[in-house]
């Protein structure tokens, strides 16, 4: 199967390589040359211009995977690939677009005979090796065509069609909102232990938490990595908010659901922009967890 990927950022390049390693023919575009060069080392055929890539997609249906920041997806579809799309094509948005925009996008493309799937993609910098978790929204009718892509990108089981268009990005949005709350609770708990007069070895504590405890999780595993090798003291407790936490809070309000934990964790991230809050131990731990799972930059 041939697939075109637009965007070779941290996640996009992993997706391209994982597909290429599993007998897909991957064609990829990225604006800057360095990621193209990196992808080419894995056998991915890369293109400097979007129209050249689209022209190289001869099979039917043509499958286009977009892995770009949500702020530019609409313009990219409208101006870059939109003029080249034809009835029967399949477009997959694997980024973190707002689910309402995905619903709108699906309707607009459907009017042109183009099939759209919104795919929430989780796994961070570990996805290529371990498999991504994929939450997909879109029509059942063409699911059999695209399912092999999601199966290969996942571990084989952690993917699925969540429902109609918008459902994939909605589920991923809530996933990230939950993530905000979980990370903040972990960070605050460790801050309490660090502030106590017990002089705790937090690496040892984490090792105990990792096995058999109720709070054992991948996030706790990442906290162990933090105590094993990160410069906590030299890290600023600035926690960037990517947007989905706020979207989850907004959705909760619209649906009449109490989301106070996620809302408070979002507030903490906003407050972390103030240098006065960047020495908080909890903020440092959360910032370093983001680095561990997503390769997100930290401030030293």
C-alpha cells in the first residue's frame, strides 16, 4: 500500500518510518529539508514540493496522511492538497485538531467525494518502537481500506474506529485532558514528599510505586527516569499547554460535566508562565514528564 505523509515532525517522521519498515511505500513532504533527509535514510521517498508528491500518487484510492500543527491544517488542505484532490481520495488528519473542526472538515471534503478520517495519535517519542495508540473517527464504509495502516502503526490492538467524524479527535482531546490531571497529581504528590522532613529517596519511592501499587503506570515509569538521570534542580518549572486541556474543559462546560481537576491542572500550566512559579518542584516534575514522553523542550 502506498501512502503520502505531509509533515515530518517528532510524530510524523516516526509514523513514516514505522510504515516504511512494515512494507508500506511511504512518500513524504516536509517544508524544511532536515527531516526529509532523515526520513530518506529509512527508505522513505521524500519531496520538496507538495504537488510533486501528489503527482506521484497513482494508486486508487490515494491516501494522504496529514501530520501538521492544528493551526495550519485547514489552510494546508485548502491551498496545498485541496486543488489536487479528487473523488475517492482519503485524507487522514493524524494531528491534534479540534474535533469540531474535524467534523466541519469531513463535511466539506465529503461534498467533493473525498473521505476524511480524524485520528488522535498518542505514544510520543516511544510510538515508533512500541506502537501508537490510535483513536479514529470517520465512516465505516471505507474502514477496511485504512484499517491496515492503523493496525501497523499500533501494537496491533490499541487502535479502533471510535465513531463518526470528530470522534477520534474528541477521544484524543479528552485523553490529553486526563493526562493533564494525572501529571499534575503526580507532580504535587512528589512535591509533598520532597518537602517533608523524612529526607526521602524519591527514586527508591518511585521504584516501589512501579510494581504492585495502585498508582503504577507509564507516567510513574517516566518519573523513575527523571530521578535516574534528569537535572531536576537545573530545570525551570514551565509547563507548556498544547491546547487540548483547554478544549476538554470547554467541552465539559458545554456538556454540563464537572471537570474541576482538569481545569485546575490547566490553571497550573498557565501560572507556570510566571517566573515566580517556575521553582515549584511539582512544576519541574511535570515539565520533565512531558520531555520524557513527548520530547518536549524544557527551560533550563
